[in-house]
């Protein structure tokens, strides 16, 4: 059974957590755009912090966010969407590469190359 990855504890305050998510979202997008192998670690950490944020928001009820927090949260959501779009393109490229490798292997087997 795989072990659950450990992350640094999320910031205690709501504003600090949103700011940390903003930074993580920017880093995750940059790493996906550059197709860095460690992109998944940033995305996993971002997902963990997002889950913590959702739990905190649910626990606090409908307390309004400060305008700066709202802007940061909107930016995080936009960056997450961009990251997902880049990931989808990256996955498609990987699928194409796997198909090409499979075809090469079948040809090599068929003609004993």
C-alpha cells in the first residue's frame, strides 16, 4: 500500500493559506508548462492545501473573505484551470508517444529487427 505523501503543514490563517495556494498554483503552472517531472508533487501539494481550505471555509460558515483574499482565490482558480488545460495537452502528447513506441515495437517484432 503506498504511503501518503507528507507536506509541510498548511499555514494557520485563512489569508496565509490562500496566499500559499496562490504561490503553489503559480509554481504548478510553471512546472507543467515546462514539463518538469516534479510537477506532480506541486500539484499534489496544491490539492492538499485546497482540501484544507475547503474544510476551513466550511467550518467557518459563510464568513466573507477580504477583497484581497477574493482576488487571490480567483487567481488561484484561474491558474488551476490553466494548469489542468496544460496537463491535458501534456497527457495527449504522452499518449501519442506511447502509440508511436508501440508501433515501433510491433514493427521490430514483426520484422525481427
